[in-house]
C-alpha cells in the first residue's frame, strides 16, 4: 500500500465521528493488505509503530522533527514552532509548511507503507549523539518525499499521536469484522500477544489460529491491574478470597528461558541492565523457563524503604554497583504466566499459584486464602505493621487478564488523598531554581483528552526538581514567556487537602493546597485520574 493511500484513509477517518462508521471503513480495507502490510497498517492507524511488547522506541522527539521539517522546507526551526503554535498541532503545521514549499524537480520516491516502517525500524533503539544525526537524516528523507497530506500523518506517526481517534477497541472490532472471527477471541489474543498488528495477521488465517495463542518469553505481557476495594465488600461478593501484602515498590516481569533472562518494568521497558542484583536473585530462585509477575521493594534494616528508592534504581544507567550497595532490592513474586512452554494466563489463580510454588523456591509472596473478614483484617494490619502499603485481594478462581483493571484484583489501603496527574506544562523557577522548572501544570483525562486541573509548586526538594527537569526538558513543545508546554508523558502523584468545584480550570475542579508527593514514571499517562473519578471523589468528601 502506498503511504499516500494510507494518508487518504487517515484523512477520511479524521472526518468521521461515529465509531461504527470507522469500524466499517477500516474493516473494508484490511482484507486486501498483504501479510507484511497488515501489522504495519494496524499499528500505524492507532498511532503506534512497534508492537506493544517491544521496548523499541523511535526516539524522534518534537525537536528533531522540527529540525527535519525546517530543513526540508528551507526555513528556520523557530518558524516551524511558530506555525505549530498558530495552527495548534504538528501534523497540520507540517502539512501547511510542505504545501508552501517550492516544488523542486529533484528525484522523489513514492513512499510505501512498509518502506516507511523499515526506515523507522532502522533508526529505532540506536543511542548516542551519532544516532540523532541518523534519525534526522531519515526524518528529512521521508518528509522530502512526502506530499503535504502524507507530511501531516508522517509527523503525527513520528510523534506517536495520530489524532484520528482510532482506539484499540475500534481496531479489534474492525479486525474481527474483516476476517469474520469473534471479537472476544481477538481481544484474548491481543491480551496474550500484546501486538494487535500480529493478531490481525492471525485473524486473517481464521479462528483456529486465534484460539491457539501462546505467550512468548521476551515479549512482555501487559500487567494485570487493580482497582480500589474493601475487605467486607470483597468477601461479600466473592466468598473465599486470596489476600497478599501490597508491596510499595515497583512492578516487574521476569522472563527466562535456559541461560537467558530479562526484567521488564510496569511500562514494559527492558530494565535488565539496571537491576543485575534482582536478576541474580530470581535466576537463583528457579531453574525453570518462566514468566513471573511481582513487585520489587527496597529494604533497609528489614523494613521497606519509600518507593522512590526503587524507582531510582529502575532508572539507573550508571554506577549501578555503587547503588546496589546503598539500596538492597528484594523481589516479591506473586504470579506466573508461563512455565516450561505452557501459557498459564487462562488458569485460575489457585492453579497458577500451585505452579508458582513448584517452579519458584524463594521470594514467593505469602498468601492468605480465607472467607473470614476478621482474619483478612488481621492480615491487613500485619501488612501495615510490617511497613507495607496495605493488601491486595484477589478472586481465587480468576484468570490473569493482561492490561485489565477489574474486580478480580482489589487494592485495600488506608485512604490518602493523592491523585495521579499528567504534567502538561511548567513555569521556569526563580533565583537559585532558575535553571529548573519551579511550578508545573497538571491535567487529568476526560474521554482520552487531557484537561488541566491544577498547578503544583510546593513539596519538591532541590533533588526532585532536578530530576523533574531531567525527565521533562526534552519534552518541551512550545514556550511563551516563562511558561513551557510539554509533550505529556510524565505522571506526578500529588497530595491535596480538598477538591473544589472551579471554573478556573477546564476540568471543572481544582485542588486545594496541592503538594507534590512523587514522580510516577512507572505509570503511563493513560493511567491518570479521570474527570468522572474526580467527581466521585468530590462527592465522597464529607463537606461536599
Ligand atoms: P496502584 O499502583 O496503587 O494502582 O496499585 C496496584 C499496584 O500494586 C500493582 O500494579 C503492583 O505494582 C502493586 N502490587 C504490590 N503488591 C502486589 C500484589 N501482591 N499483587 C499485585 N500487585 C501488587
């Protein structure tokens, strides 16, 4: 498929509001695609490039893209940024700039969907200064061959934000419709394989292929997530429950076959090199081929340290051995998804637990299986006394549902008023903090849109401000006066004394006395609080 055709489909989709109409349009285009084109089409149309399991990142930030565009249209980067600020978004800006470019009679190549993908593949994952140059050359080459509409979508794909509103659900249904297979089977295959592109290819061969999916080691699976719950209502609903301590550390997934092993973070980044000590402990705890799910915590004098200590280790790229001496990390394994070639996610928790106990001899998180609220409450207090966050209550007969947040896993912890929000902008600091950001603009989500809710300027140590600067300065997309805006990726956990109804912020609410608690770079911005859950919080407030 030519990239021109793909862009035309994107433009059509951009003009459609209804989900059913989108499903219809996409499903009619899928059957004609080749085996090679199908996964690329499916991922691109969702604004993604690589399979979700892949730690590969394109690594073309806004700045690099602007530089590339400036070169191709023969202008300055500042002009590109001005155009974006004027039209509101990079895709339209690139389209406009390419349309205004003088037509050159140079040789130009027609872009093809699969060749665009191969170019991205070539430059992904390369690090260092030289790679920035290589990336820039690819950006230039692609944009030089693009017509304005292609430019719109190339720019957006490079920023991994296609803005045509095609979500996972829409694509799953389009795939099911296109190949006459059940949407539930498609969904299940996606949970196991974590790549809708590849699943589309399986769907093309029929239902049998979708039914027989297997997890592959070193293709990380999305983590199963939890929602809030209470002991009494959980037992009321489920009867017998499985309770475990809720460890306040960082989530990991451990993969091993033979002598090869790897660790992945909650966001499925490969953190193997940062955590050699944890890797060694896990390798010594099992002699099987496994995929394990757990939480790693930092320990000092037999007590868990604050979670920030663990995250520092996950991010660490240098001086790893020095850090190992300072902070002792201990994994707590609570689930198993794969054992010696067998995929286990559809087995009930009780059955997975048996396999876990036979395969792993140390560091398995203790459990209490009970239907007695008093016994589970004692367990909860024991968890808090030992310095943990609370407990997790799990439905004993439930499968492992990757990426799903549901009633099968419930977290029970003391109520604290903190909230996870995306960092969408900041203001430069003053005085000795002039080189860092001093206050941050935060947003929650409303049906996939980010809406601002608060600013936060207190609660930071100098070290945390430096850390925030490190994580954010490459994400700046625009600046006006002292204020900058970011390509939103980072999540802050923020404390507050009270929620107030407010017309000052688009979310309709504001935080009273917002105070920075910690950086949550283990969380993705899709996991931030929604306006509707904030409304519920507001209604639960005693004085509302
Ligand atoms: P939260 O981050 O507050 O949404 O709580 C869910 C997180 O608790 C999971 O993603 C894990 O990182 C963590 N966790 C700690 N202990 C457990 C456990 N025993 N079972 C499952 N998740 C746990």
